[in-house]
C-alpha cells in the first residue's frame, strides 16, 4: 500500500517537473521571438538621427531663392543667390544686438518654406537660433510645440564676424494629424 | 507466476503514467527547437538585409562623391554636370549582383528636373534596401539648390 503511494507521489512529481519545464520553454521561446523585433527597432532610430544633420547642412548651404529687401535701420537688399547660412547669421547678429524679428518676416518665411520643402514626408521642421548667453532662443521658426513626441535634432555652430557664437538647431518632429485623417 | 504478472502490470501502468510527462517534455523541446530555428532564420535574414543596407548606403555615398567630383569649375556640382556624368556604368560596376534604380531630383518647390538611372531587369524581389542623400547643386540660373539622391536596390 505504501509502495503504491510512493509510486503515485513520484509520478505526480514527474508530471509537475514536466509542466515546469514546459512553462520555462514557453518563457524562453517568448524571449527569443521578441529578439528580431528589438534589433529592427534599434537600427531605425539610428538612421533618423543622421538624416537631420545632413538636412541641416545641405539647406544651410543652399540659396534663399528670392530677392528680399529689409529695413534694419538702413535698407538691406538680399540677393536670391545669397546662402541660407549667411542670411541666418545676419539675422542672428541683428537679433543679438536687440533688433526686432519682424524686420526679417519675409526672410523667415522663405527659410521656413525651404526647410518644409526639404523635410521628410510626415515630419515638420522647426528651426531655432540660439545665442550662448541667452536661456531662450533668439528665434523659433515656427514655435516648437510643447507636447512630447519622438524628435530628432541637429545643430550647427556659426561664428559671426565679431566673434559671437550662434547655434542653429533643426528639430524634426512628426506632423500633427490633420482633421481629415 | 504471480510475481511475474505483478511486474508486467506495473510495467504497463508505469508506461501509461509516464505519457503525460513525455508529452510535456516533448512539447517543450519542440517549442524551444522551433522558436530557435525561426529566430535564427530571422536573424540570418536581418544580417542579409543589413549587408544590403550597408551596400546601399556606401553606394549612395559614392554616388554623391562621383557627382561632386564631376565638376571642375565650382565647389558645388552643376545640374548639367550631373546629367552628363555616366552613372549607369559606374553603378553597374559597383552593384554587380544586385539590381537598382537611382533617382536624382530637386527637393522642395516645383521642378521637372530629374535624372533616372536603372538596370532593366524584372525579377522576384526577396530583399530590398533604400538610401537617400541630400546634396547641393547649382542650377541654370546660378542658384544653389538642394537635390535628393534616392537609391533603391533589390535582390532576387
């Protein structure tokens, strides 16, 4: 009688061990199956960061494309062949000296149009001009929304004629869904 | 005689009692083996894709270099020099075993200008990779514009 009980107990123990092994196998399989997805996700993030730096460099080295006249105390004419980098450096220097950004409204529109045209589909481009000793950006084209989203950014430092250092930051953020979506 | 019968019965009962254990263990082993095989096949595919992506990235960089070196008088290539550069032969040498289509077009604003180079081959596509590069070029009116080089490659 006691021999039968012992045999039953050891039989139940063996089944329990097998169930535990099976549960462990399920867990290990789940871990293994999620591995390729994780690797894919990591490689996508790296690509997005590189594109912003290239986009910023290329747009800064391109022409503004329209003739502009601005009144900065004296009339300033900007040729359509002038580079975006030089225009932003000129605007940054003016703003550092306390000038009003409204003077450059046309230039800002042209720069925003170029960045919007070159930004990847489904992404909005935001440009910030930052002066080192200021906590707030000198200029934000357009105003960067506050909500948290997956963003990619890159920056370029410009040294102006009188040694001032200006940081141009480009932020790419996913476009907000339109009402039609 | 009685003793031999008892041992046979316990042997048969033991076998049937062990069946659930055997089933659980076999299922667990099969699960582990099949998921390992699936994951190793996926990882091999990912490695192949990664190789193809690296090749595409390198090819796109080299195309930008070739376009940049095609100009003699300016730091920035002109659109005419891009049209004249023989990218078809260059790409055929560079991407021997894979098929490709290259498009260079103006980024932003309306423009009809583009350069298209591709090998005329249709096949079943198993893997694809894409690379895009931006570069500056001077257009006919002397403006520095932004061009996009888009390269798609695929394997049979």
